[in-house]
């Protein structure tokens, strides 16, 4: 019965959207924003929008943000719309510019007068899209169907943002992006790492998050695991890191921030580690956590490419390296060779790496990593996208409605 209801709702939604596309014209200077399918206010779309606010352009353009929870508070004069409701369909039908960081539902027709800027959300270490050879059954019935659906989606993108030359080459192939413009300008979400990397602002952030000012901060941000699903598309937080051991050996000097990947929906009870572990879900903007963190621990997450801008210590807790590389995703480069920090496979070795880390030992590798993956990031990516949108919206498509 529930399946029939969902099908009925979907069919009505598709029919309504198609009707709106026929009835309403695209409106000039209507710009739509969404991050992580409406789950939060983060990432590249947030940075681009806030650059518009900084320039006062939220007064000139009609900016619309889509959220699952429309009670969220954001700066500027944007209109907030609940995702997947009537108003959402209306604005998707009339928007002149879409600024999104994830794929959108297939039924959303992208009109020829609409310009879609796909910001994406990371430099790829693990294989993506058409380069993937297997897929979770929850995502798609077969890898062939997944590839076809992904290709149809990327065909709607007009612009794609890339963090570096390495990503640009991969995106061309894995997204079948042809000759459309790839904006190799660095990521807008990283602008803050250049502009706000100041002790006063970092102290302000620590107070906001209730963190002690007299301890160093370790950010633990692992990626998700394709095989750690509840069978309904919800992924679990999986890590063998021994937090009891970590607290015993690091608690006097450090606190740990645990940042879930946006696909992870677990709500773990961290109360026994109060004062040592501080958890952040998908709603927290990780760029702020980068600024707070004196050190990053990750595994195969793209956070390594963003955090390296700060040139602070990075350590890699790769407890399942062989399985992840050989059975789950596969890598685009030699992780063992290029990782600009120590790699460990159990808590004991990880803690030893933390306590004995010497930046000079990793300087050469870190510099090579930085030059390869951060050459385009300079703190001005958001401005370049806003300039592009200004050019787009001044183009004429006939009479304005």
C-alpha cells in the first residue's frame, strides 16, 4: 500500500512539474541554491550565495534556497522554500540559474533558458560515476542502470566546478562531460580557509561550538562505506577507532571532533566521552571545523584535499585499505605513495603517529600534494562564480515575465 501511495505521489509531482514548465516562463535573475539535496546550508552553494550577500546582490536578484527544513536561518534576503513541495516545483520551473552540489531528480526538466552550475563536492580519490564497476543495490538495480541514470543527469549540467587539473581530467571522463565548460577555479567553500584563517575568528568558532580554548583540536572525518548500509539507503558510522584508548592517551592535551559524512545518518550516543569527543552531523559546515582543527584524521575522504590548504598535519586511519581499494571503490591514484602523512591501521599505531608527528618529516610529500591538488584554490572562487552568474543573467531570452 505504501509503495502504491509513493508511486501515486511521484506521478502527480511529475505531472504538476511538467504542467508548470508549459505554463510559466523562465524568469530572469531568479537564482536557485541547494546543498546536499536540501539537508543543510553548507559547501560550495553556501559560499557562492554568501559572496552575493557580501556584494549586496541578494537585493538585485531573487535568490531561492531549498531546504528539507524551511525553518533554517540564513543571512541575506533569500526566499526559503521547502524542498519537494509546490513552491519548489514552481521555482525549479522558472529559475534562470541553478546552483547545486548534488544530482537532482530525473523528472526535473532543465529548460534551455536555464543555466545549471554544478559545483560538485570534492576532489575524487575514490572512483566516481561512470568509472565505478559495482554499485550498492540500494542505489540501483544494476551498474548499467546507474551509469545510464548518471549520464542523463550530467547532460543537464552547463558548468562544472573543479578544484584542480587532476579533477578536471577525471570529471571529463567519469561524468561524460564532453566539451562543456569546466571551471577549474578551486572550490568556493575553501575561500574561507584563506580569508578567515585568523586566531581571533578561530577562537570565536571554538566558543560557538563550546570547545575548550586550552586544548588542541583533532578533527576526525572519515568517509562513508558502501557496504555499511541498513538496506534502505541509510549509511552507518563505521570505525574501529578505540575512543577509550584515545581519551586515556590524548585527553590531557586534545579534544576530538567527529564529523559524519553527509550520507551517514547514525546518531551515536557519545555521552560517555563528554568533554573529549564532540560530534557534528551533516548540518555542520566542515570548512569551519577545518579552521578549528590543529590536525586532521581521515581515511579516503576528499576532506584531505581541502584541509591541505591549511598545511596542518594530516594522518590517515586506513584500517580497511585493501578491502576499500579492491572491493568497494578503487582509487584514482596511489594512496600509499601520495598520502602526505602517516598511515595507520589500528588505534595503537594511530595514537603513536599523533604523538610523534614531525612536520619536517612530511614537508616534501606535503608540498608535492599541495601543488598537485591546491594549485587553483586562492580564496576567490566564489567571486568568479558570482561574476559568471552576472554574465548569464544579463543575457536576454525574450520578454521578461
